[in-house]
C-alpha cells in the first residue's frame, strides 16, 4: 500500500509514478519483443544449480528453450528443446583455450534451416530403413522416404525437428530430461511411443545420454544422437588428422544407397580397420564417398562398455564413447560441402565434423540376422551412451 501525504504532492507523485510505470511496462515489452526476435536472447535464468534456461525462439507455434548445463570444471553443454539438439559443448583444451567440440549454431534459425541433423536426437529410427518399408507379423508399414528410395533418421519430421518438453534435475550434477509423445502413425510408424531422453553432465566431463521409451503397439525403435565432433574446436579444420579407435572386428557393408547388404564382414586388411588408433585421413580416399558405415562392436552383451576413442593432438583432447548399443555408425561428414555456415559466417566444409552414432544396425527391421529393433507393449526400451571428454596435457 502506498502511503498518501498531502493532495498535490500525491497527484504529482502519482503522475510521476504513472510515467515511470508506463516506461517500465514499455521496457518490459521491448525486452520481450527483442527476446522473441533475438533468438540468442539474454533473458537467461538459473533454474537449478548448474542449469540455466533461456528463450531460443519459436517453432511450430511453440516456444523453444535453450538449457545450459555447467559442471564443476566449468565445462558447458547447451541443449535445445527443438530436436533435443546439443548446440555446443565448450571445454578447455591442453592450452586452456576454450572452444566447442561440436558443430552447432547460436540461434534457432540455424536449425530451422535443416542442417543435416546437427547435434540432434534421432528417432524413431536412426539411419536407414530400405525403401521405407518393414513388416511386423503380417502387417507391412510404409514410412516416409526422405533419402532417395529409403527412409532416413525418422523421416521428414523426425525427433530432430520436434519440440520436446523439458524438466531439469540436479541430484549432484546437472541434468535435463526431454520428453516427447510420438503419436500412432507419425511418419508411418505404428504405436503411440512415449520417449524420454535424459542428458547429464558429470564433473568428469561425461555427457551421459539415457534413452527410455515404451509403446502401445508393436513398433521398431533405434534412438541415437547425431553430434558432429571436431575436437580442434575450430570448424576451419577438418577431422582428417583426428585419430580414431573403434573396438569392432567387423562392419556391415552397404549397397550404393547405403543399405546394408546383410553381410557382417571383417575389417582386417580393409580401410575399416580401426581396431588400433588410426588417423582418419590415412585411408579415407579408398572408401568411396568417405566413411558412413556401421561398425559391429565386439562387446558381447548390452552392458555399458567403452567402444571407441577419438583423439586430437594439437588440443590434446580425447573423446571416449561408451554404449549399451551393439553398433556404431562412423560418419565422416561426407555431405558437408560448405553451403551451411556457422553463426559467425564460417563455411562448414567437407569432413569438418564426424559423427559416432551409437545404434542398432541400419535396416534391422528388414534384416533377420541383425539384432532386433522391435519394441512391444509392456517392454521398456532403455539404452545409455556416454561421451567422455578429457585432455592430455
Ligand atoms: C548419417 C547417415 C549419413 C547421413 C548423415 C546425415 O550418418 O548414415 O548417410 O545421412 O547421417 O547427413
């Protein structure tokens, strides 16, 4: 309650008050408008210890948010509710220089321009399903064909292009839980699929991604994350000097449309032999189009196991991949061609990012010899992948 003192002074004060109030309201509106337009808004608020939330623009008539997880070392991972995209992962290199080890954009507009799955959650099915068709029992399902004759990464509007609901947690380390209901028939897939993805950033610089899902009709599922890593932290460098080791004695050869032939072939004496650390650029020219292959991991069960290590000498960075999945798609950024630019205008050229997509094998629904991707009602889909970053000084 405002205390009144004398008539005239009260009037004056009220007028001043009104003016101030209107100015205040105008300022609030102006900020709101700028923050809607300016997708790298500065209206950041802390929601939990180590977690901030900021407006990131609008898509599909909904607000999109950008969450930042910060750990005790000061490493920061930013995740958008649009596509569940990891937009940046900033950490210090061996010279204490901070940069992001993933390709991404500062604003939502970069993502709305449909870059090839940058940092996104991929679903319902990571990688290709031949001719967009598969059968469960006697029913044939037809999916969107968005990659020549084939279905890729969930279709025209996969999980990389939907808006996820978000909740945050901080038991001891910051975490972001994203949830999405994929309705029966979405992109041609059967069953209402309830999905959640929990991103956790530990103090050991591990980005843990935990995927959970359930369905009310038999369906197929293969979730992954499509981050493009470049450990130099500088998109003007290619990833060809990175060293990669993958614990896989076999891989799944593909036909000209990148659908597995069904064979499981040894990597020995081929350019696919990454059983010991090897420079990516060493043999890439002998692989037509570059690496875009599923490696059959040597691990024998679905326990969380270390399956790959990526290192980069100039920054001393090392990225280790742990997964419960049986396969790993190593994609060497073969379709990047400079047409897409970073938020600060740098061209994203060929081989300037690489993906290590933990997954079930491509086209499994049509390949009886591959591990099954069927999910039935009552069954819980649960899989975990961890990307662990460290620096050799
Ligand atoms: C995956 C696929 C590639 C390509 C990229 C995105 O890695 O296997 O063929 O589609 O995604 O461009």
